[in-house]
C-alpha cells in the first residue's frame, strides 16, 4: 500500500505544472541584477528591497484598474554575472542603449542570463542613470533594462510594462521628454497615442494647458467628469510626468489584448471581451468583442484561468455556464445579465427607456426603465 501511495504521489508530481484556476490572471515577472567580474552588485542596489517593493506597487495599481490582472514573481530575484568576461558581467555598466545587446546575449545563452520564457524579463545594471527602457516594442521577447538609480522607482518599471503590453506614450507615440524652449508636436502641440479615450497631450503641458486645449478654460473651471479626464492625462502611466498612476479604459483594453495574444506567454489566462454591440463571429479581442455572455464563455478555455469581460449594458440572456470561468464588469459601468427583452410591437418601451420590467395585458409594458438601471 505504501508503494502504491508512493507511485500515486510520484505520478502527481510528474503532471505538468498547470496554473491553479482562480479569479485573476497572473503576469509573471523575473528580475535579474547584473554583477561585475568581481561579484559586486550595482552600487546601492539591494535585491531584497527591490523585491519587496515592486510587486506590492504594481498590484496596488492593477487592483484599482479592475481588469483582474495581478503580478507575481516567476522566481526569486536572480543575481547574474561573475568572472566570465564574455558572460552577463560584460553588461555591468551598460546604459539603457545597450538593451538590444543584452537581449541578444540573453536569448543566445538563456541559462547564464536566467531567461524566463513565461515572465517579463528585467535586467538591472550599474549605469549611474535614472532610466528604464523596453526593447523591442511590439516584437518578440522584449526585455526591460533598468539603470541603477531607477532600481527602486517602481513606476519607472511599470511605465515600461505599459510599453510591453503595446502602449505608446500618452503624449504621442514618437514623443519623449519635454525639452525647454522646444516648440511644436510632442512639446507644445499634442502628439497621437492611437487611443481614443485619452485626451491629446503634449510633453510640456500642465493640467491648465490640457484643459485650455480641449475645453477652452482652466482646469478649475471644469466639471468633475472633465477634471477626471485631465487628471487621467496628467497622471497617466504612459506620460513622462513624475506622478504616474492612471490608465484609461482603452489603454487597459490594449494591455489586455497584448496579454491575451502576442505576449500570452507571460500571463496565465486570457481576457475575452463581450459587448452588446459585439458580433457573433467576434474574436473576443477588445476591437472585436462577441455579442453575448454565452459566446464569451465559449471562447474561454476549460482550465478556469480566463476572464470574460463584459462591457456595460444589458445582456438579455440566461446563460448556462458549464466551465470554470470568471465574469467581470469594468470600471466603465455595470453589466446586467438575464433581464427579459421588452415585448415587440407598438406597446414596447421607447428608445429612451428600452427595458421592460413588467408586462401587462396584451403585451403592453407597464414599467419601462433606462439602459443600465435595475428593475425595482
Ligand atoms: Zn516610455
């Protein structure tokens, strides 16, 4: 009997390491710190401090975004490098511009560079700057290189993770930092980030200048909703300003699409979008959502790690869900499942209040309510 138990236990251990089903999508993170040939770490970089600060900072942000993403380390922070002059220690003093060289070397010798195929690979060097960079953008196997003075600046990493998941700078894809006295696009005129719900922004603008450009008045004169839109721009993760915590719904859509397709290797589940104006033949990407909860669930894998993300609206269906899957609404508004449709014909509800809560004689509707409201 003991032998049998042993065999069963061994068989269990031999099973592939499937991620446990849960209600979040975990994004793997693998941090490497480059030592020099003498074994020294980058000046002032304390691995334990970096390790303890990054995950909590990232997860505090993604919890607030309400898309069900969480970060986790793919393993402990790894120190690489050492005596071999042709090994990782050759990059000890490398600046951000060496990103492509570090990436090529890591892909050529994954063991020496502690490459992790299912995590975002980050390399911290001893360059005395305060820069983090991602390379290449929207191509296979990107890496993030962090110079030593950014090693404890969580938002410098997080901005690069935004690039990892397909996001441009919110003040324009080809734009960088504000340069004093420089004028024109990127500096005093807005660039384009390809995202519809971010306000056009320029690298040298402040909140008042953004408000003036879009609304013709100062920030303090705006209503609360438009002030929020300006703050979304000023504090955008993908801007170059000092306080960066925000991503808009459409930026999060792009993030979810890249994490579900090109870079699905670093996430343990995928996001499938459902919208009331979606299509039966939608792919579930944010740009091609499916039309019903039932069709969204059908796209989700049976391992329980995927999220079906419901855009705001009323889904007139009573789905039977027979696989483990997480349904989520977004910050943009509630998603209501199961309300009956208004009866057809002249007695149905008007377009301004299209949901019928109570059907009377001859299919007349006794109580119509607006979209997005609950029947009493
Ligand atoms: Zn950037």
